[in-house]
């Protein structure tokens, strides 16, 4: 086992070399948010990834669309599914594939990372629809990518996780505080670096960087950050895919209260979050690979 952890710069450089990174997602976000984008333009992005193109056709011809004529062309599949469904499919496919690329290095069961990320994304989407204070698609994306730094650390810094876990017990402290103590940085800082390198919009970089310390975030990021923080709480409470560090989540109750996320509000939102999670994942909500 190495005695000194790699620097944040080194971890970021190594993570950016991992295959199947979700670097295509910002281009898709931009295209789908442009009201003048056409199906052919979206098709041009999706065809850059053959697996994503295949998944799009597969979904368009799934049992959910039974009774309709089968489609064999990608542009027809995009029109059938609609932009919102295309985005959900692509975002989850691109993020979950990064998990499966080196699953043997992970400390959790196959699919758990993607399962928990999707639950966080669904929770953020539900909250955004309820408050109408942020774009639900933006909230969904933030929930899906907020822990990418955690995934990268699991690939590269796995030898130090026993020490991080012990640090949590001795201090006691949150998982992120233990990461900072042992490594010199935490997964939020790494995640922000990665999103910036992949050219994600600045709002995502800011939210991921400050998700663990929301009171230090710049003012423009606060609305989305509040929704993400509440979504992370709901995803942990829901349970699927939550690992050791997830249960050490530090909740900033005062911050949530300032944005109207009361206990009653979150309990009501949880009903819809659970329903959507079951609808989208079915039996995969409990266990199993997501691919």
C-alpha cells in the first residue's frame, strides 16, 4: 500500500484518462435546452456513442411503446421518445457506464453507485417541479453528477479507504471530513475539477464544489444547491444504493429551512420520489447492475 496519497492534480489527471467518461453529456444538455435544436442535431450527438444509440432504439421499441410500429432509424426513435426521455436515458447511460468500466475496484455492489445517483436525480427533479424555483432538468443533472468525484476516488484512492473509515470512527466526523483529513481533499473538490474539465456549465461545477459546504457557495448557485442538498437527504432516506459514507451525510437543516424545505414538505415529496424510482427502475431499485 502506498504511504502517501496522490495529489488532487494527480487524481484528476488519472480520472480523466478513465474510459467511458460522461464528457458527451454537456453537449447533449446544451442541445436539448436549445428550443431550436432539431431531432437530427440531437441524433448527431447520440450517434457519437454507439451504445447510447442502441439504447435509444431499444427503448423506443420497448414494451412501453407496444402497439406502435417498430422504428429502425435513430431520428424516429428520438421523436417517439421526446427530448425529456432522451435526456434521462442518455444521462443515466453515460454516468452508469463510468461505474461499470472498472467495477472491480469499487467498494460497493454493482449498480449501487448508479442506483443512488438516480434516486438523488429523481428527488432533485421532484423538488424542482414542486417549487418551480429551478429547472427540473438542471436539478436532475445535478443529482446525477454530484458524486462523480466519489466514484473517481474509489478507482484511484481505494488503498486509503480503510484509513478514511477509521478516521470517521475515531474523530467522529463526516466521510467528507475524513477524506480531507487523510487525502488532503474530498470528493466534491475532485468532482468539480472533473466537471470543469468536461466543460459542464459553470452552475454544475459550483454546486458540486460546494455541495458539502452550502453556506460557502456563491449566490447564483444557492437555489440549485438547496434543491440538491434536500435531494441528497431524500435519496439517503429512501435507501437504494446508499453505502457507508452515505449514512454519514451531514445535513444542514437551517439552510434547507431557509429555502422552504420543511420536514412536512420533504415527507410529501418522498412519496412521489419513491413512486418515480419504482417506475423507472422496477426490480433494479433493490439490487443488480444498472447496465
